[in-house]
C-alpha cells in the first residue's frame, strides 16, 4: 500500500465486516497511522422485521418445495 503524501490526510477507514478483509489488512493500515473502524452488524430488527421492500409480496416458502441444482460442478448448489 502506498498512499504517498496523501497518507497523512487519512485518519480512519470505515469498512464493513466482509471476510475478504483480514487482520493483516488492518495491521498495514495501523502501520500507516490509519485507524480501521468496522461498522456494526446489521440485524432484521433494524427494519422492524419487515422486508426491505414491503410493497412487494413475500413468497411463502413453507408451502412449496425448494429445488437445488448444482452449478460449477457442484461447487455451488
């Protein structure tokens, strides 16, 4: 990572909790004097247990059957 002269302007990096970001990434930022701040996890209660788009009908999955099909040679189902 090379921010050059701009590293002095950056104080913090706000990031999500994605698995792609490892502790070594945070260590590199810390060595540059940048604080990594992770956002809190989101929960359905933040939406009052409503779907993201309440104007669209919700499919009832209890009445039908869920079929899976292998993709990429069974790597993803």
